């Protein structure tokens, strides 16, 4: 009886030992499979006829030697040295690869290996930009920051003129309403791709070697634009606005946009489409709003034959930002020999050009077509309001002082 009990206990100890051993082996194998080769930078810029380097290293010591072969999606833009090397087992040494730029453009460098090691080398990739001039790179960066500041500040001249006049007459309600919807959708797109890990993973799965298109400054700009537009809308509730209101046409357009957004959200919630697709649909609505939002204000100025109560400062800053944005695109296209980004996919450049053309039209309205309405105005109120006020005043109460 005692011997059987001892035997049973021994069997249990052996089983426990085997289980522990299998667990350790499983963990060890998991670590071995998790060991990968990677690079010190996935994005590198190299000038023509100059060299840059990147380093291939192991996150943990590899259990077996790995043969690595580097390749590119273009043989004309750059050369690599070496293109093949063996990363030894049990080592965490660095393997330096030299890039030499030959022709301007964008090139992806990727690694390949045998079937058993493909997972180990999948993180060995570099997006290389071959540029013609470093001065053009810095100029492009300056243009980028200037137009970012110009667009960010452009909301405040209108807010200030509303505050100073204690009136929002002259500012079209349709324009502001379309603006808040557009910037809200734009903020949803930017915040989703910048903060939500699941959406970032989905984007990475669709674009394995791509880079997230949303940067922190995109998030800051869109949220700030939404905030400034909300401030402008609040001014409508506190300041004089006469008979101005949102038009039925604008309500109809916003209704169509609402249906698109709600249906897309429902499809995403029902797993018919991905949430990333929902964000893309929101961005398409934003692009549509960018195209049409200037029309109501331009028509209002035309019907009133006046720009009183509407700030030209907004347009001047928007014109500055749009012009520099297009110049930056042209500079980059020349520096990286990437004219396809403009002519092959003209959406962004076309939207910038469309906005600038509207800005020029607004400047013509303000400084040429309706300049006399500003010069003969006896106050900061709009022409219609002045006429209404004068009709209720006695002749002696009307001042001829110019401001």
C-alpha cells in the first residue's frame, strides 16, 4: 500500500516535471520565433551622389543564421552595399548598409530570405527619399510651417471684427455651418488615425511599408480650426445678425452629408465595412465641403454689393497658406522628381488651386468691385443695417463722419 502511494507520488512529480519542461520549451521557442531583424531607421533621405547608411540588427540573439538579401523597387535611383549578407546565430552585431543616391525619387528597400526566415526579416525595410538639394528640403520645411501658421491664424480676423462690431452681419451662415461640419469630420479622421491603435493596425495591414499620413500638427490644426469655428458660431447667438440664417439649400446639402456619414457608421458598426473606410468616407465629405463652402459667401457679397462685416484678413491669410502649400508641393515634386504626386493624383493640388482662385475672387470683390461701399460707409455696420437705422433717425441725428 505504501509502495503504491510512493509510486503514485513519484508519477505525479514526474508529470509535473514534464509539464514544467514542456512549458519552458514552449516559452523558449516563442522567444526564438519572436526574435527578429530590424533597422535603426525606416525613413532615410539621401542626396544625389552622396552616401547614407542604415544598420540592421537583431532584437534578440537568433537561434539560427539568417541569409539576408536586400532589394529595391527601382534599380535606377540608388545602389546598396552590401546587397547580401549572413546574420550569424547567437549574435546581436550590427550590419551596416551603405546607400548611394543616383537619381531623385522615392525607393523602398526590402529584405528577403528563405521560407523559414521570412518572418525574421519582415521588419527590415527602409523608405528612401533621394533628393536633389538639401536647400530645397529646408525651404520646403519653412513653407510648411509658414502656411500652417497662416491657416491657423486665419480664423481670428473674422472673430475680431465680429467682436469689435458686436455684429455678425456680412458673414454668411452657410459658410460657417459648412465649415464646422467639415472641420469636425476632418478632426475625426485625424484623431482616429493618430490615437486609435486598431485603426493604425488596419492602416498598417493595408499599407505594410507605408507611413501613417496623420501627423501631430494635423491633429492640432483640425481641432484648433473646429474650436475657432465654434467660437464664431457662438457669436451668432450674442451679436446682432439681422435676418440672416442658414439657407434651406445648405440644410439640404448637410442632410445628404448626414445620410452618408450615418449610413457609413452603421455599415462599420455592422462589420460590413471597416472603421478605417468610415474615416475615409468622412474625409471625402470634408473634401466636398472644401469645394463648395466658399460659394455662399461669394454670392452674398455679390447680392449685397458690399463686403462690409466680412473680414478680408481671413482671405489674405488663407491665400498665403494656399499659395505656400502649392509652392511646397511644386518644390518637393522638383526636388524628388515626383511630378506624379501633382499630375497623377491632382486632388490635393487641385483643391489648393481652387481655394486660391476663390481667394483672388474675394480680394477682387473687396478691393475692386465693392470698394466704394466700404469708403462711403459711415459705420462698421453693413450697408443694409445702415439703411434701416437711418430710416428711423431724424436728419440731425445722422453723422457724416468717416471711419
